[in-house]
C-alpha cells in the first residue's frame, strides 16, 4: 500500500506543517483526489508520497510543488440542444457550473468553440465560435448532426476539454414568409451607419428596426427580451434606417434585425446582422488641395469624414498614398507615388510650365482598410525663372554702368557751372563796417569814379583788410574836410586837435 501526505506552505508563517490527505491513506491505486485539501487556488502547495509494505516504509519522495490555478485543466462545458424550423438552438453552460467552489469565478471570460459534422462516413468537420445562447443555421434539413463544445480563455492561451458528443436531427424549414425583410445589410462610411433591406410583401407593411448590445449575448441569461427599437426607425415604410445614433462606443459590438408588420398585426423577424464599428465601417476618400510656391508642389489633405470626425482620425491611425503625374498629351507619363503620415506633403521634382494632377488615398494598416482615391486636383507650375532673372540682371548691370559714366560727367558740369558763375556773377558783398556809413562813400564828389569799382572789387584774401582800412580812412578825411567847408566847424583852432584825432583814428583802425 501507499501512504500519501502533503505539506501546505504558508508564506505568512515561518513554520510549515505536513498533514495527511483524507482518503489518500493506505490506498493501492496510483492516483488520489486531494481537491479537498486545496484551500487557495493561487497559493503554492507541496505534496509528497511514500510507500508502505507491512512493517517496511520507504523514504519520502521528492516534493512536488505546484500552484493549483496554473496547472488546472479547464473542464468541459455543459450543452443543451433543440431543433426548430431547420436550425439547431444551443445553450452552453460554463465549466464548474454545478460546483460550489469555482476556480474560474468570472465565467464571462470564457469563449466557446463548436465543432459540428454530419453523422456520416464522409463527414466534414466545421468549427465556429458560439455564444452561451446561440443558433446554428445553414444546415441541411432532415439530417443528423453531431457536435461538441470546448471552453477557452484566449488571453491566457488556455484551452479546456471538449464536452461529450451530442447528436440531433434537423427539421424542415418553414416556407419563407413573404412578410419578412430579406437581404439585410449594412452600409457604413466614415462612422455613418445605415441598414438596408428588401421588401417582398406587396401589400402595406411597416418596419421596426431593433438592436441588441453585443455583450448581452455573452451572458447566460435570456436576451430575447432585451432588444430595443432604433430611435427614428419605428413604424417606418422605408427600407433603410440610419442607426448611427446607437453606436455609442467603438469597443463593443451590436446586433440589428428588422421586424416587419402588416395591416393585420402579423409580424416577422429578419436575420440578425452584426456590427463591429471599426471593422464594419469603411474609410471614405480624403479631401485634397494643391498649391505652388518656391518651385514646390504643396499637397494639403483633409482626413476622411472631415476634421470633426475624431474617430476616423484617432482610431484608424491613417496614412496617405499620394499619386501625382504630368497631365499632358503623352500617355506614357509615369505616375509617381509617395506615402506620408501627415496631412501635408510636398513634391520637389516638378517641371516649370507643366500641368500636374494629384489624387490621394487614405489607408489603415492595422485594420487593413483603404479608401477610394479622392477626386483629381490639377495645377500648373509657373514658367522657368532663368530668363527673367537674366533680363533683370542685364538691366541692373546696364543701370550701374550708366550711373558710373553719368556721375563723373554731372560732377564736372557742376564744377564748371560754379566757376562760370563765380567769374561772371561774383557773389561777394561789402563788409558790414562799410554798410554802417550808408551811401556816403559812393556819393562822395571827391571819390574818382574810376576808383570805386577798382577799390570795392579788389578785396581778395588777406588784402581785404588793408584796402578797407584805407577806404575807411579816406572816407573819414573827406568827411571831416566836407564838414569844415560846410561851415559846421568854423573854428580854426580845431586844426591841431583834428590832426591828433585823425592820428588816433588811424591807430584804432590799424
């Protein structure tokens, strides 16, 4: 027989204690269920074993160390099947559904993989994911199908055991009701979502468009009563509906269906369509403007949906593929391409006086989506600037040459003009001391007429002072003599005094 015991290591205490495993003492099997001894699924446990035969006891085996959560295998889920109107309805219950203590508490993290095949010798296996409550369609009528389901935790790369195989036979589908909406499809562009469908009913019919938030299908509850009407798409007669208003988050997904009703209050539900916003949506063409400056072709891009569409700009991480070419009669002109991340780009290798055309495509590598190309924008590059520059340079050089020749000539003429004016039209003026005597000098009867112009115009340089002094002295003598002759000073005794005064005046003038 074997004796099995285990040790639980408590990290908060320094002491460890080995305990016997209930139900695993003196057993002859080579296995033992010690689940009852697991107290914490995330704590480290140690197990050891030894063998006994009569009085002989073997040494303890090496210690097996394990953390229950990381070595545990996900068990098989439970399934229930129902065959209705040519489809199989399936209900899946999570592993540990019937256990009081659960290792995987959050059962919403489970995803379920279904494998189904016809019960025949040449069966082909098909795999798909299913929700806890789901239906399997696209099945042949009156045919037995077998299936099994597996629970997985994709984020932790854990796959569970498959459930036991269940088989069920399908029924025949009912005749398609003409009242039901068909060809239900979604058109989504730049985060604007529209639902379209077809109408085969010839009489009066109205429609209600309904939606279901996707996570409700992950629950193990009945979600059939949780469908809601899309605002603005209730009791409509049109065969399309704008349901952009219900897309309140881009991280989740939605389901839509169309309920048709006739005048007798009979209703029929269409097939459901799934909407995963960022995957279902398509990228529209961007806007583009072109301009020319400094021999560069400038390209300005408007993101799809306009600048107000933050979802298009932020969540798709768009890049742009720019095509540009010369629009000429030569059909062999090469179309060039460049990829940019920004909304502004430049092209430098442009030819003057040439018409260039540009179109742009937006694309997202992450979502593997690309838009249609924008409309073409064309612009003509300016002419070659070399010839105008040559003309301008020639003009400037000629102007400088003319100025270099004209300036010395003008200067020479200016100097000649001043010489001629000085010779023929002198500008000298009598000194101020002469002006003080009024007009007596020029009106004196004793002054020779030939002396006046000679003495008054011979004042040059330093000689001016001497001549003026002489003129002043003479004027004074003549003035005194005239005074005596006029009888104003008739006293002869003044002669000597007059001479003395005359000498003093001469000294002062000198």
